[in-house]
């Protein structure tokens, strides 16, 4: 059975975002694969957050707390990937994805897109710049990029990533891959991955059924419009307990 880890890099105080993501991923049941969604934080230092995040861990067991100071572009992504062999080395995943908490992935479409691709040395995502279809120029967008476990292991032991820790994390990650001659198998999921249609940019287009991922869901309205389009409550069973 294919195993995928989705690490969503987020912040301790983003409780509502985590609750929503638990709903949208917990109600998806992709076939032939195990997908584990984990929320990734650095050290939790605020006393209130320690209590509330601790309760989340007790209830959901879906949070990874790394030994780092919270940051976006100062090495958190490196700490995430480089820590995984220590955490999961005895039971590794086939694929690991880094994602943002404003991105919605449709898991079955994601899994189906992976099935025909190479199972090693794979670097998968939405290639930047937006108007490019060439996955070898230049790097995959931070909305969500996926690699195979062999690259995860390489990140954990290579000196190359340690030399490039600061800067836009997706761009820096692409530099690691290029400098280390990794990701010989690359796949751009464009235009199944894209930014939300509004505002219209070179990275966005209208919602469509073949979607793998939608990015920049920055408010509840955009989330609701996206979830309504994909009819996510179609399997809601009739009950005397509720009606719509």
C-alpha cells in the first residue's frame, strides 16, 4: 500500500485553520493508499499555546513539533525534512509532501497522478515561474511539493542543504535539489495545481474537476466556494438528527 505523508507547515496559534484542514482531509478516503496529514510546528514557547496545542495532540495525535525557532524562510523546511528519518526511519513513507495551510489537496487525484510516475528520485509540484511547463526550470511552488523518501534521506545527511537555509523556502529547496543533482525525475502537476481564481494571475485559473490542489485559500469565503464546487458533502447520509 502506498504511503504518503503530508506535512503542513503552520503556526501554533492557527487553531481554526487546523480544525478546518482536519475536516477537509479527514472526510477524504483515497483508495489504495494511506495518507497521513501532520501539522508541523517549531518549539512552542507561549504558555497558552502549550496548553491548547497539548490538548490537540492528546485529541488528534497529528502534530509534529520540531526543535527550531518558528520561522517561514529561515530553515524550518530543512528541519522538517531532515528530521523525518529520525522520526519515521523504522517505518518510512513512500512520498513526503510539504504543504501550506492555505492549500487544499484532493487526495484521490493526487494519488492517481503519482501512480504512473517513477518511485525514486521524484520531485513533484507546481513549477515556478507560473508560465513555465518545464519542471527542470526552476523550482516547485511552496503551495505543496512532493518528494520520494530517498530524497528525504539525502537531505538528512547531505551538507548541501545546510549551506542554503535562508530565503524563500520553496526556491531554496529547489536549489538543494539542483546543487545535489537530485530530482532527476520531475513532474509539474500544472494545471491540476493552481492558485484560487481570484485575483486572476498567471498562476490561477477557474476551478475544474481534474484539480489536484488549490492554493491561496486565504479566507473562509474562498474555502467555502472551493468546497462547494467539489461538492464535498455529497456523501452526507440522511438522518433524523439534521436537515438542510
